[in-house]
């Protein structure tokens, strides 16, 4: 399309038509005063309809969430702005004397929308060897503490491999160590006696067994997302807010599609997440320890998804927000990963074709998954399709024969190996097995035995979770031993 | 240090001589031919593309995709007994020095494969050669003409040959690129269709893409090892800058992770346009001038022709989305006029 000039002819604000414009938003000029309500309106238009548990059809009567609020803060521009606007709109007290802050105006005066609100930061500094990245959690804490209404929580990426963290949340972890062999497509599960389970070592071992830089970047995002979700659930939060701007939403949509995540295109902008363990407990007979309290479903809302990066930057600048910055060490130049390439591409495209990002977001909003989901992926806990393995082996033949059945005398002794693959969505399976021409093929099977996140291990042993995907149940060896212990002669 | 020669990852017998672009596996030449052909066969049978006795035209441009397609279609038809009558159908756009050589390739294929060949020219169909169009409107935007005319020309040629089915050489790269393009341009109608292996118009002639999952690099590799010769069919006239961006991006993704091409197609197959959005889409009608299907009063080709007749240089019309790009990948259903979202 032909490039348009940066502004329309007039340099006067199109809203108030009097003040001189200060910012151009997609060819329209706004003044600083008119800019603030414009952004707040976009924010609320996106968040408000999702606040009440059930949509009440007509005008927003009273906004009242069914649980608490968690805000995911990366330290980047988007989440910094998100925290600021959320604080103004829903938590600012009447006695606020700061000029220009209109927050609270349209809200119930006494009753808060959410009873409690917390801000959570996921520290990724220990994902790689010591000293590569600085732990920024104290900088972020200093920033969050300016907002007294929010409690501040620090999670560490290694918590995803930390049994004690998972137990605190009420999760069940088998007593043996479950690992997946990433050397082949089936991702066969092996069990070993639980060795020293240093979470940092497990995290690093997991990341280093991934076949591509793309997989490392995506896995870090997935781990952080699940840490936030499980934390939200454990804190009775009905909502998790993320600071995804329009620009970053477009990037994550294309990034997800480029990694085979088309089935989850909706979840990239809005998601209702029910944890695997809650699903399996729904039919189980009650003694499940996992479901303290009522809230099981967490809504993930991205209230900045109609607001571009430039508008976020203007908001931060005009409001004097301090942006700590995100951790970028795992993809320094952005050239090696699909995520980094997509970001460069979209940001570059936006420069020449300013409507691109909103077109991408609007197009994807018109899409829906083609078929009903068949269970949940046990790594990313998003809806998954069935039959991906068949599809893959039909169009990319990687072996000349179907796996030959074991001779009976072997099979009876040795049950067929349990595979992680049928429990995964297409994108997670691709993340774990798809190699790049540059990646070094690992030879020793030992080298590619990857530890798994706690929720994945938990889902593999929880019977119903395994049944969701219609596959064999992995019975924990300790449990088996307990069940048959009295019949065992030796020992 | 001399690297020990690797054995083929598939047959474990012969020496691996290639690293397969799609999977990264190191395999031997015969195994490469086998998996390449078998994947196309799987694509055809899974989609139940043909029935015994079908008359199938191969849209042959003399470029790499259609040259390899003709070869593979003939081989699979014999190996698996599809029972198809195969024809070659070629379009002569009338671009001096561009089509002449590649038409020679097609004529040679006709003899090699003993398939009947039909060549149709823009001149006889529309009364305009591309050269004449270019001299009328200049070198810009004539890819629009090419894309629109070519597709209609193939359909008309197929009708003359009385075939049931046209197969084209669109490969996985083309389709992945089109998925990305349609998302970036907001072309929801085409996005819903572009991953379909087979589309059927009102004229009941099916069109399908047996190379839907075949990587461009592997098509070239196949031609190279089979010693099939072909001509570059890159259009000498102005290509589409926007599509160019998408293509470069896709190549970058592929080098970061080769499965990206197939992963994008998988994404495109996993979603569909929401029903409420689909209902709002314009219904198809037929062109009042030529009777071809169209979403407007006049079909796109007739609109373009009318513009030419009037000598309107700006005849390139209506839709910004119509910069249709390379000839190897005429866009899906270019006969329709799409509205671009107002920005
Ligand atoms: Zn103003
Ligand atoms: Zn997944
Ligand atoms: Zn071989
Ligand atoms: Zn017409």
C-alpha cells in the first residue's frame, strides 16, 4: 500500500480540536491531555467485559471479580504501563491528590473490584550460567513498592523444577525422577530414583537439552507463563493481567503460528485456563488436596492489546514511569530464534506499513480452532489436538518402517515404553524435537534425557490426566511397590 | 581429520549424500526419491484427491515446480495405479523472451512423458499479450494482470481439454508464505482457503496442490538428481514488494528451524474463520460479461480488460490486496475482489 505521510494535514488534536498535537497515532494527531483518556478507554474496553464471572449483558452494572488479581510484571515497557494504569483505574483512593489522575471515577467508590491484588515477577537470571544476567528482582521490587495496594511476589524460573514449590501449591509429585528422551520423536519417558534435585541444575539441564535456540526462548516463555498461572490459582486469583501491547500481541501471534501453534491462536490474546490437576479432580471422588478454595479458572487478560508500543512509550514518558527493562540475554541479537526474527520483522514492517500490527491482531481475532480440542497439553496446559504424530509422520517421513513390535517374550517382561508425545500439543512437540541445521545432534542417549517441569511430571502420573488423552497411565514405581510390597519375596 | 562417511539415516545401508532440508536427516539419493514421492502420494491419498479414470491437467509452466510435478505425477500414477489420464496445460502470456524457452521445456515433457499438451495464449483468450498490456500501462502493477489472467486461462484451458481436475505445482513454501501474507493483509477469505489442498469452483473443475507439503529446496534437489531441466520463471516484470518481505522472512524462519514451513501450514490447517465472520462474507455471483464466478458485477479479469480497453493506465483497480506477485504462486482465487480493511 502507498505510504501515507506521518500526519494528516492538520497538526491540531483531532479530539479537542484546539490544542496542538503531541503524538501521532496511526495518522491521527492527539494532544497530551486527550491522549490519557484515549488510552484508558482502550484499556477498559478490553478488560471490563471480562471482569465479572458471567457477562451481564447490559451496561456494566457493578464490576466485581470472583477472585483476586495477579499482574505479571516482566519489567518491560508494557507491563510497567499496565501496572500504572491498573493502579489508577481500579485501586486509586478518593483522597488521591495527584493532578491529572482520573482513576476511580467510573468505579464503585467503596468496593474494590478485586479484594486483593499482587504483582508477580519471574526472575530468569539463573537460567544460564552464573553472572550472565543480573537478578533484577530488587529493582523491580523498588518500583512495585511505590504502589502500596499491591503485594509483591518473586518467582524464579527454576521453581518450575522445584518440588517444594509445587508441594506448597498443593501439587503432587511422584517420588521417582521422570525424564524424557529428546533424542527421538516419541519422547520416551524414563524413570529413575530421585537424585539430587537441585532446581537450578534441572532447569539448566532442561534448557540445554532443547534442540534449538528457538525452543529455548519459547520454553522460557512457557515456563514463566505456567509459573504465573499456577501462582494465580494458588492465590485464588480470577484474573491474571499481562502487559502485552498491540505490537507485542502481533509479534506473539505470528511467532506462535510460525511454531505450529495455530490451534491456540485465540489463547494468545485471551485465555481461560483451568489447570490440569483441577480438571482431573473434577470427577475424582473428593479427596483431592489440590483444590483449596473455589477458584479453578484463571482468566488471562491483556488489557493493552489495542494499544501500540509507541503509545505505551508515550504514556511511560509523560507519566515519568521508570522502566527496568526485560531480560534479553537468551537471545542477544534476535537472529537465531523464530521469536527474535518475528519481532524484527514486525517492528520493521510497522515502520513502513503502520497498520500492519492492528491488521494482524484483527485478522487473528476472526479465527477459531477448526476442531474441538482433545485434552490439554501437559507442558503448556493449553488445548491440544489429537493425531499430530500421524500427521507429522505422513508428510515428513523419518523412518522407513513403522516401529516393529517386540517379540512376545520381551514384551511381556517389558511393557511398551511410555511416550510423552501423545500428551503434547503440536507446538510443544515441535519445540522438543525439531532441530535446526545448525544444532548439534546429541549422540549419547544420556545427554538428551531432559528433566520435566513439575506440572508435567504431575500430569504424567495423575491417572485422570493421562486418561484425558486416552493413553496409558504411568504408575509411579514407588506406588507400585507399595501396592505389591507384601508379595515381594526378596529385600 | 577426515570425517567418516555417514550411512543413510533411513536405509542404514548406503552412504548419505544429502542433508534433507525438511528433516535435517542425512540420507542417500534413492531414499530421498522414495520419501519425497511417498510424501506426495500420502498427501494425495489422505485427501482422496482423485478417482480412477479422472482426466487431470497438470498446469505446466516449464518452471521447476511444474516440471517436477509432471514427473512425479506420472511416476505415482504408474506405481500406484491411480488410473488417471494426464494432460499438460500451458499458458503463453506473450512475454517476449520469457516464455519461449520454458515452453520448449513443456514441449519436451510432452514427448518424454507422452502426455497430450495444450498451450493457450492470452492473445487468443483475451486479445491482449502481456507485452501489449505492459506497453499500455507501464511496468508497474502488471503482476495483477498476470495473476488474474493466468488463473482464468488455466480454468478455460481445462474446460477445453474437458478435464475434471487441474493440479498445480504450488509447494509448501508458497503456501506458508500465503498464510503469512493473508494474515498480514487481513485477507480473511483467502486465509480460510489457502491451506486447502483442493478447491472447487462453480465450474466444477477441481484444482489441487499435490506439492502442498513439499519443500521448495527439495523440489530443486529432486530436479537436480533426476536431471530434469527447467527454466527460471521469475517474472521479469515488477514483483510485489510486500510478498517479497514475507518471502525473505519465511526463508529466515526456515534457516532458524527448518520445520517452520510445515509448522506454519499446520497452523493454517488448525484454525478456520469463525462462523459469525464467515456469514458476513459476500456471496459469490457470476460476472455479467463472461459468466465466470466473481464477487462483483464484473469479474476481475473483465474489470482489468475493460480498463485496458478504455486505455486507463490506472486500471489496476480497486483492491490494494491485488498486488498478486510471483507467477510461481498465483494467489488463491485472484478472481475475487477483496476489500482491504480501512486503516
Ligand atoms: Zn486534544
Ligand atoms: Zn503445549
Ligand atoms: Zn538410504
Ligand atoms: Zn468476466
